[in-house]
C-alpha cells in the first residue's frame, strides 16, 4: 500500500494487454508534506503509438461482441477498479492537489 511516507509506488502502463514500464516517470507529490508518494509513467512516443495501434486492433474484436459479452467484460473491469479504488483515489487527489498548488 502507499500509506507510509517513505514508500513510493511506481505504476506501469497497460499496452496490448501487458504491463510495461515507461522510459521516464513523473512524481505524484503530497502537497501537505512535499513528499513524492508515487511515480507515474510518462510514455515515449513509440509506446503511445503502440497503445493506439493496439486499441484500434482490439476494437475490431470488441465491436462484434454481443451486448451480454460486453456487459460481462465491463463488470470484470468494474470489479478490478473497485478493488483498487482506495489507491486510485489517493493518487488522483494528491495529483490534482499538487497541480492546483503550482
């Protein structure tokens, strides 16, 4: 978890179904302490192009799924997001707060 002040989490990107590291990251800073608590990926141009290409390719198979199949996938994605909600909220809040203080 990310609750300790000295611990930082480095996030990865999901590209073509795989978690990949970025060539560079940027810090998410707690504005109350000034301490970085997470590192978020900063994709290279090549990684961005690969992600776009992968998404376009995935859409071909997604677009032929039935409504019930799509609902099933969305429900699975929702469960994953719900499980990560505390961590996602913490990163989002501190990221927004640190940007507004700049």
